[in-house]
C-alpha cells in the first residue's frame, strides 16, 4: 500500500479569486526526499444536465477565457461557501438558462477535476423535466446563449469535438453509467 506523504509546511502564494495557490513542502514516505509541490485550492464545482420532458438537454454556449473560444457545455459553476452542491447546480441552471424543474436534481457522480494539483471535487447532477421558469440572470462578465440539444445527438457532438469541456464530458459519462448508452 502506498503511504501518505508528510506535509512539512504550506506557503500561500496568491489569491486569484476562484483559486488560491500555495506551495506545499512534503516528504516522501519511503525515501525521505523533500520536495515542493504547487496546489490550487478551489471551492467545489458543480455541473448539471438539465433535461426537458421531450428529452432535450438545455445546454449553453459561452466564451471561455482559458481557450479563447466559445464552448458548448452544460450549466455549472462554483459552489458557494456553505451551499449544498445540489442547490448550487439548480441555482446555476436557473441563472444561466432560465430553466428549472419542480423535482430536485439527481446526483450522477462526483469526480476530482485534477488531483495532481487541485484539491476540489466536481458534482454532476441530472435535473429532469426542466422547462422555462425565469429570465436568465448573468453576472456582468457572462454572455450565455441557451441551446436545446436532442439527448440522442450528444454522442455525435462529443465524437466530432463540438462538446469537449471535460466536466461536461464527465457528466455525460456518469449519465451513461446510470441510464445506459445514449442513442439517436
């Protein structure tokens, strides 16, 4: 069994609003070698597959600064401090798309976006029977278009590279584990 490494000290480096960077000195448990590793602290993340009664996924297109491109993805975002991830997913869906459902969202799975240097988790939910419920409510830096995509088109959109946001891919992976392959 691989033992845990001993943490010797932690040095905060930068507060970047959605992440806090820190340097962590740790000692190898078998060789006693000491190294400095960089970790991003982040709030938990959430994404949600909003599905309409006629099996369309309520997806969003938005500009992403990391890639400088417009992506097609499911709604999602940061879980606020003290907020339940399920409630955060439903809140993000309402804000970004204006869609909601009367029933609570179903947890599909939880993943670690990149445990090599991040310490957070991402929760993926399915929210069924969604319909328009309110106007979109963006923050000042958001510009989001809603797109209703037939559920059966999702595998093709993944295969052709239209959908490539890793957390959206993970949500659909969890969906197929729960409900089986998506077919047109």
